C-alpha cells in the first residue's frame, strides 16, 4: 500500500486537463453518460460523488463515499494485504482506495497463491469421500448431509471464507486506477456500512471451493455455493456501484462436473442486497456469463428487516449471457430502466432462465429496457413469479419491438400465477430515460470499466 512512490498518483494525474483518457463512446454518447463525462472532466474519478436525483442512493444524505478524504487517507494498492490495510485505516474518516492491476483474494499473507487443496489441508475433507458418504442412492434424499465429512467440509469452507471475505467500511470510495484493474476470487461485503462508492473495477470469479449438497433443494437436490461477488447486507445504506464488471470469468460453472446428476455449481450471486439494506444505485455496469445476478431481499420472511427497505435503482447496465435474477426482488421498491439484456443461445456458458423475478410483496418497475433474445427464448419467459402479486412494465422492447412484458407473461401463466399492474408507485429519482430501442446503441462500449489514467502502471 502506497501513497507515493512507483505509482503515479491518479488524483494528480486526473487533475491535469486532458490527462485522463475516456473511451470515445463515453464522450459522444447522449444523456446521462455525457453528463458523467462532463463531471469527470472537472473532477478526478475518485473524488466524484453520486449526482442528485440519480436513483435511490441519492436520497437522504446522498452518496459521497470517500470523496472528501484527506491526502493522507488516499491509498494505492496492488495486493490483498494492502487492500485490507487500506480498509482498516483511518477509522470512519473518508478514504479513497485505488486498485492497480489484479488483486487475488486467494492468497496468503506473503502474497503466495492458495488453492482449494490448501484450504482443505488438515480438515480431513475429501470430495471423493463426501460424494461416497452422501450419495442419494445410499444416504437418501430426506435429510441434509450430517457426519464427519460434512463437518470437515464446513471447516475447510471456513478457512476459505476467512481468506476471501473482505468488508468495505463506511465513507469509502474504491476505484480501479485503470480500466484493467480487478479484484478476483473475493467475496466483498458492504456489511452494516453506509456511504460507499465502487467504480471502474472488474469483480471476478468468487468461486466456492466447497459447495454443499442439499438433497432437499428442489425435486432432484442441488449443490449450493456460498459466495457473492459483492454483498450489501445488514442495513447498509447509500451505496453507488458504477462502471464496474461482474463475471465468473475465467472459470465458468458449465465447466464443472455433474455430481449426483446435478451441476457442481461453485458460484452464487453477483450483487445481493439483503437484510434491511437500502438506497442503492447500480449504473453503467456490465454483468456477464453469470447465473444468479441480483438478489434483492433476504427471504420470504419479514423478520430480516426487509419490509420498507431494499430501495434499489438499476439503470444503464448491460447483462450479457446471464441466467436469472436480473433482478429477483422481495419486498423492495426496485426501479429497472434503460438496461440492455442480451442473450446468446450459441456458446453461452450460462443457460437462460428468466430476467425479472417478482417475489413476495415486491414492487418492481421495469421501464424502457431493451431485450435481445435469440430464437427459442420466449418473451413470456422474461418474467418469473415467486409469490409476487404485481409488477409494472412500461415501454420495454424485445428485439427492437415495444412489447407489454406483463401481458406476455400473463398470457402464458396459469390463473393463479397472474401478475397485476403495480400502480402503487412511480419512480422519480432518475436521469434521462431513453426510448428502449435506443438503449443498445447508447450502451455500446460505455458500460463496465472504461476509465484510465493513461495505462497500466
């Protein structure tokens, strides 16, 4: 972790007129991206704040992250140890953390890599023995695994969790120093924190070395993995996630074997907002090649503090070859507008399931989104119902044609699964809303990490 030295201080670099290189699309694109580019021209990336009226995270005190950090609380990091030290510094004072290169969470204190076998060492866990002990043909399907191998699996999983779970504190801005900065293998958490900004970073491959077998999950049982790329949990508030990328790359679940006839899935969510968290804006991110994207709401039970919270805005993001939950909502008021959802039937590592999930007491408002679907994917399947009763869908487009998504869903749904139009609210905290047909062109080349200070250090 350095405040000076071999890394050129990005704040000083960006303060020089013309020093920061932005993609041509970012400069030329109309609407909110042009506004963001104008702001960037005036203010260094890490000193920027969420604009007033830009989604739910602009409500209340707004979201400023570490923008007001003193120079002494600005950190350049390139290892996990440096990242953790930066987060632990300066107490609750504003701080800025700039990531250089790729930081791997599966590393020891000395920076050496840790593989799954290292976490299992000393625990007695053996996947071969685990599969033998809990084979449904002999163990049965009526109870979850219990015994020495499950105990050993939990111990090994605990060692990995200790290594890869990293909490981001309040009043923090974390940015990629270039468009190639990344955090890999981490299970990052905004855990009971407030006022956090994440921008210009790739978050990759939060793979669980020790998925748990649950024979009671579904009709055939399922392997369940533990880690999300990013969790917003335990009443965290005012979070802005912008121009970042979330992906399983370079290791995809379709490359995993089948055990007990079910995929050995090692990835869980991309960004989950749960346990009474509130006031989140996700903008201009790229979500790619991942199954379970955005879970908003902890469980169907109201005991986790979710009712009245979980207010989330999702706008101007691209979703490419994703499976489901984009988003799946319980309880929350979630505004989904001007996003691009693009599915490819050929060579996709993730089978498509659905996009918009209406969960219990959810208030999901989807407007002017663009869907590009291949042959064989039905418009009626964009929405899926999970105990929800309403959804609002306004002027969304499928393959360039404006379609009533709710009507398409209801036409194919059984009478008991119909969804009524949600007239209980209408989002107001928005940037400009573009026609759905214009969204693919506007977002072309403008989502995910695009900012750079002139190259990789």
